[in-house]
């Protein structure tokens, strides 16, 4: 992966994490988001 792709994924992850923290159980949101980000990265 290129450096900007990693940075972009990280920023999106942080954004999603903040949304998940507001709306859902944090652990559940984190698990779902990690799988989503992992799928996008691959």
C-alpha cells in the first residue's frame, strides 16, 4: 500500500470510530469497522 492510502484508511477509521462510539457499543463498532477497513485495504 502507498503511504497516502494508509493515511486515508486511518483517517476514515478514526471518523467511523467516533461515529460508532456515539451510536453503538464501542467494542461492536470497532470489530465491524476493522473488518470493513481490512476488506477495503485488500
